[in-house]
C-alpha cells in the first residue's frame, strides 16, 4: 500500500486489533493506540517532507477502480490545500491521544472509536472522489456521536444528539448536491478533478442551486452563523481530547469543503455567493466574540471564540484574492494549533479543580506559574498578538477582505477588539489577583500535559515569526484556485 493509504487506514487497522485485546489491559490499550497515532504522525511528517510545494498538481496520487458500474474510484491525493491539514490532523490526534490518559471508564471502546474517528478525518482531506469523500465525511459522524454521548459531561446525550442531527441534516443536502453533479457531468463521474474541469460548463442557475446544497453541509461544520448553535453544547459536554479534535480538525472539514469542492467546482456560483459569505463571516467574527465575552464557563468561552475565529476563514475565502485566500487557509491551520492548545489547557485546570467557572479562580499565576505562562502564550496567540501564529492569518484575511469589502472588513475589526477584551478578562480572572484558598494545594502542570502542549507552542511561535514556512506549502494551490475561479491570479 502506498503512503496515503497507510496514513488513512493505519489507525483503523490498529483499532480493529484493539477489539481483540481484553478490556482489563488498560495500559496496553492506551499504549497501542498512542503508538498508532505516533506512527501516523511520522508518516504525515514524511508526506510533508516529500511534498513539492512548487507543483500545483495533485501529488502522491493513488487511484484504483472501486465500483465500476457507477464510475466510483478509490482516488487519493494531496496538494497545498490538504497537506497542512493532514499534518494538523495527525499531530492533534497524537497529542489528544496522549491527553486521553484521564479517561476513567470503558477504555477499550473509547480508543477504538477514537482511532476510527482519526481515519475518517484523514480520509476526508485526501479523498479525490466525491463518493469516497462522502463516505469518510459520514464515518466521522458516528464515533464522534458516541465519544460525546458516552464519555461527555452531564448533558452529553443532548449535546451528542444535537451534533448528530445538525451534521446529518447538512450531509443530506450535500448528498443531493453530489448526486446532481454526478448526473450533470459528461461522462457521469464522482471524480473531484474531473468535476472541477467541467465546472464552467454547468449552467449558472444549476451551479447556484448546487452551491447552496453544499453550503448547508459545509456551513454547519465550520460553523458559520446562524448554523453554529450545536458547537458550544458539543464542546462543553465533550471530554477534553475530543474537544481538541472537534475544534482543531472537524471544523476544518467544513472550511476544506469550500476550498476543495464548492469554490473550484462551481466557480460562477462562487463569485455570486462571495458577498454573502463575506457578510456571514463578519457576523460570525463579531457575534462570536461578543458571546464569548459574556461567558463565565472557561470551555464555553473558547468554544464561542472558535465561531469568531472561523469567520476569518470565510472572509478571506470570499475575497478571492491571493492574500485573503492564503490567510483563510492559514487561519484553518493556526486555529487548529492554537485552539487545540487552549482546550488542552482548559482540561488541565478542570482535571484539578473540577470546575470551569472562571469566577471561581484567581491568583493562579503565582500558584501554578508554568501553567500560567503556557496559558498566557496561547491566549495571546488567540487574540492575534504580532509574532504569534494567529496574527499572520487574521491579518492576511483582513487584507484580502478589505480590498473587496472595505465596509464589511471594517466591521470585522470590532471583533478583534472584543477578542482582546474577553481574552484579557479571562487571564485576569484566572491568573491574577488574590489566590482563592480553595486552590492553595493546586498542582502545577505535569510532564505528560506539557508534552501535549510544547509542540503546539513551538509551531505557534515558528509560524508567527516565519509564516512563509506554511505559506510556501500552500502558495501554488492557492494561486491555481484563484486563477480558476476569477480567471487569473489576484
């Protein structure tokens, strides 16, 4: 089997093996699952190192006939749009697996479902056939439902059902769009590259209808206002490692759908819909920031911040400029790194204090200085401090947005100000002031927890100081996408 097949299916293979391990062997189950994610990360790094960023074409392509009567192919491949997300998925899956040591029950079922989830996420980013893409997209839904519904918080059943129904509703629209594209293509095909090549031959009215069908599927996943209401419930009730993957990877699946399918496959409809996407992105930025500011629950605040930060993805993408699209794609990567770290930090504090009420803390900066330092760094990255990763992608998205939608982009600046406000208020509530005596024996962050955070911190600093390390990876694909949609690089 070739490299991409190994990357996608190694977690599933190990998950099947774990089914035959006695459930009492908790340490063996944990170590085996962790080993699988480490090997998968190593393969993803190999992919990253062998990828040629100057080549805009699909690379590491694997193509086999799967269902010949329907012209369905097992077709995998990567380009500058997907390579950063494959690496992000493998990295967060590995770190969140290490962060799953605190899971207290039904370890075997947890790690089997966890590895199945990883396969679905990775497959979504490398599938080059719409039928295969849809299979991986739906595979993600099942383990996530059980991971929230079984190992989540007090309202886990409600949150899991809400997540399932929202995502399934969006998937139904997406499936109808896929079927319509199949019958509209000549010859009938599910191949993403072939459908992109035929994109301009589809009638404008047909493109708009199909764009809307895909929009519902992808917008719910991003999530864009007003399709975001499932997200805070799912985040608050999900166990910490699952919150990391939910924010770090699953939201990117929606954004990736716009990059890979909606925009290039339906270019005329993309230009028609761009102003609406910019407006929804701006609403998400400002609304998400205001609602995050109103939260007292630490985890819910981070959850609503994701709504705000993912709004920059839609703004940058809607600009259809080089800087805007670069910023949107980089924002997906940066948000995964930074918010993944934030959820891990929330989990560290909750494991010790068993509360997420920010008002219950205070003065922890002196009591747990290492934790305080790491939390401060990720918080400053989240608010977009220059020199850290969050600033670069947000700046590029705003730059691209301003060139086409100056008024809308001006409104988005309000979201940045509010983000700075609620982030600094959170740091004041948790780290500053007099120490609450309840936490006089609170232990600082331990080595295992630091190991899950240090790689994310390093990437946050490196991308912040040297963003071209990521921009170079995605440049050829971004320029090709813009040239195809608007008829030439911007």
